[in-house]
């Protein structure tokens, strides 16, 4: 019902905007096409036909229980762009094209802005609606793997998603489990309950009204079951899947954790054999790689050209405050573990510890202008030359110096996985608060987790989002940028 309501509102917005345009742009001939004035009925029919096709192809995502405002914005942009494009083609076929292109551009911008603003209002309404206890889904977990707690923190604990956790079944209680997460019993207890539930349902009782047994958990009120049992318990997993299928309960298998990482296996077809890999890399697809590389070359070329007039000024300031070279060159670990030379504007006095010690907040090696270009990320700009050369990408895991690769590669699980991707000038970890000095091991572990997440969840829009968030630091420096 939520999705249907959102679609109806989209149609109302589009038709209202067209109506307002016909009323207030009628006299502005350069903006309102002549054909629209002559054939208003065909214009509205074409617009609504285009919206029907667009809703079928794109639709809305705010009814989903876990969506970010960024995802909503991208979805609205796609929807409006497709709708206006189809409408433009239809009207070009039906009538004249005079003035249509200018109007369509204005209409696209206006429609996108209005629908996105309304989407935000709709999303807030849905959040309050679910927080009030409506449109909820009851959830039970099976197993005591740490992955269960990760899922709980990321999903269930947010009341706006509408999930209500009833508890979990496991042979032993979970470590560090929140007090409000109930241990409902063992796997054996769950088996007994599923058997009683099946018998009750087979006898034709209204299980939605009557509990299975007084004082015991009522499985009839469960909407979704998340299971995180080990693979050697495959018979139990299959039994739960069959039970859920027979009783219209959605079943989900939660990948178990190995150390601090999810055992997230992805299917791949090799000939006639299906295999599973522990890393899904969207950039291994040739088309994705081509899109990213084309974007890197285009943007880097423009930045390098624009940067040329400023190099003499930066060089003057650096050499005036600290004798030595303009550029700082350092060997770092790149794609597939290969070493490359990373370029930066020099921000420290020449010193013997540059290849082994990170910069600290009050590092005496920094000179005043060097500290400024570090805080504003200007020192990283020469790395666009590394991008053109092919050693780096604009977005990717930040390259570490060789000493850190050797140090952390031995003590952090999956540390080297970050080298399956080209290193970046900026990265998901950096815009998520994981930048600067790593004083504790857990800080580097968190950074590595985010690097791996980026590699496995890459998209062009994710790169754009990271670049925009990085651009903000040119004007609002990150507190950890030192």
C-alpha cells in the first residue's frame, strides 16, 4: 500500500507541474512549445504514458525498510530522467519539436527537485508510521554467531525500519548480547515448537489467534527468520527453510563471521560448474572497469590542466618555508601488491623517518604551509598524475607505505585484500571518519573493513558520492586531517 501511495503522488506531481506550466508559461513562447498549446490532451497522455513506463522500470525505493537519503535521490534522478526522455521521444513522434528541448530541460530539473522533496516528506512519514508500531515485521534469529549481533545493530535496532525482534534460538547465549535481545531457547526447543506449530496448523486451528502452547513462544506471529548456523548443520538449515516455506515465513541465511569479517561467499559460473568466491569485485567486470577508468582519465586530465598555473605558487611557498624538492615521492603498495611511486606536494621538512612514521597532530616535521595543504588535501593533488599513469584511481583504498603493508599484513586478517583494487586519492574509509593517524590496531582494522566493503560494493554513484564528500573537506577541513 505504501508503494502504491507513493506512485499515485508521483503522477499527481507530474500532472500538476504540467498544468502549472500550461497556465504560467503559456505566454512565454520560447519556454512553452507551440505543440503543447495546440494539443494539450496528447501532451498529458504522452507524459502519463512515460511515467507508467518509468515507474515500471525504476519505481520507488522508500517503502523498503533500509534506504538512505542518497539512494532515494539517485532513484528519483533515474525515474525523472527516464520519464522526461520517454515523454520527449513520444512528443517528437507526435508533433513539432520547436522549443521542446528547452522546456524538457527545465521540466526535468523542476520535476526532480519537487519529487525528491516530497520523497523526503514521505520517507519521514513512513519512519514515524513504523515507529508508532504499524507496518512492522516480526523477526526471529537462529544461531549465536557474531553476525547476528551485527545484523541486529545495523537493522533491527533502528525502529524506523519497522522490524521487531522477538529473540533468538541458540544452544548457547550470545556473547556481548544486549539485554533486550531475548534468548528464547535452544535449537532443540525450536524444533519442538515448529513440530507443534505444524500439528496445530494441520488441525485447522486459527493460529494467529491462539498460541501454540501457553507460556511458550508463538511462531504463528513471525514474519521473517534469519538463520546463522554453521554449514555442518545443513540438515537443520534445510529443515528450517522447509518450515518457513510451508508457513509463509521469509527465510534468510546470514553469512557467518570469520574473525571480524563476514564469510560472504558469492556465486560465479566457471563453465558448467558453479563455484563460490569469498570476494565479489564489481570492477572485475570489463564494462565497470571501462566506466571507472574513463572517468578517471577525463577528470584527472581536467584537474591536471587546471592545476598547472598554481604549481609555481605552491612551489614558491614550499621552498620559502622549507628547503628541498617540491614533490614528495614515496614507494607505496598498489594493485595486486605491486610497488609504485606515489606523488604529493611536500608538506614536511626533509627527514629520515618519512618512510616509516605517520604524521601526528603536532608533528614537528611539518612547516606552516605544509600543514595547511595537508588539512585541505591540496598536498594530494599531484596524485592525479598517478591516476593518468594508471598507478591509482581517483577513488579507492588509500595506498599505504611499504612499512605499514609489511607490518599490518602479518597481524590483520584480510589486510592484503584491499590490494585487489587500484589505490585511490580518496576512499570510502577516509570519508567515513577513518583517516589520519592510527594509534590503535582496531583503528586500522576498521579502515580495512571499509576498504574491503568498497571493493565489494563498488558503483559509479558510490564514487561520485565519495568525491563530493571529499570536495567538502577543501572548505571544511576534517579534524583528523593532519
